[in-house]
C-alpha cells in the first residue's frame, strides 16, 4: 500500500527537497508537485489524492485558504518557515505541520501519523492494532483503546483517563465518542461516564468499580448494566 500524495510550495528549492523526501519514503507515492497554488487547487478539485504536503505562506493564496476551499478534503501536512502560522492550520484538522528547514527524521514522524490515520480511516489494521484517533491541543493523537481507564464528560470536552500517562482532553461529545468505540467493549453508565468492560472489577450499589476508581451508575443506565452483568 502506498499513499498517493502531491507537494505544493512556491519555492522551487523547497519542492526539490520535499520531492526528494517523498521519493525516498516507501509508504508514499508522489503523483505530482506544484509551485503554482491555483494550478494545484484545480488539480485537487478534479483528482482524488490521499495526502497533500502544502506550504502555508504563498503569494497567490495561502495554503490554509486553499485547503479551506477544496471540494474534496485529503489529509494535509502543512509546511512553513514561520511557526506562528502552524497553529492556525490545525483548525483544518491537519495531520501535522513541518517547520522549515525540514529534517528527514521529522518528516518521517509526520508521515507515520498520516499512514496510521489512513489505515484507521480505511479500516486497514493488523489483528494487534486497536487504536483511536483524537485531536487534543492542536495535535492528532493515537490512543491504544486498551489503555483507556474511563472517559469523563466535562461539558463540551471529554477527558480520557489512561492507565498509562496523564489524561487527554478533546473537544468531543459523548455521542461522537461512542460512535468511535466498539459497543461490545465500552458502555455508557452515566451521562458523564463511559467505561471499558474489561476494566470493570465489580458492580455494587449502583457503582462500578474499576482498577483505580469507583464511578456512579445513573438510573437511565442501571437496567442496561444489570443486563450486561447477567442479572
């Protein structure tokens, strides 16, 4: 499997360097490269591309504005010589951003994120992989669902508590999160909590005891939990 990509930068030297990086990376197939943003936009609106490497600061149209108007949304990795522009790019769900001059080691990290996300979106995974992708603090993060202790709703945000490492905050609803999780492995027990069944140690007095915490079960979900528990 190779990810079809294009590269766009108004600087010919930058395009040469990006082309070299892409061509030495087995997971990528460079379909075309551009130094003209308008030409690239027309191409992207008439061709299906998996991934775009695109410079943010260009004279005709910024990379950010170009991505905003695309009819079809590929994965995007922004490149820029100005760090202040990078955060704006994450409003468009960018996979990553690369700060010029780009080192190949850093380029590979961004490509790894794109490959993982591509596999996730296209349901291409090995038997050992069981991952969830969420956005937190301008970063796309891959979470091993086996490391989820429980998920807590905090108004417009979710706090994902992990058995390893600190909790991760993401702007998402409980409903949206449940759509991403396997319903045979995760249950909602309260308007504010989702728990992985594998981490449940006991159910007693309308409380679920996990490995390191005890959480309440609300009236709306007690029947479902009793059914799950075989009562």
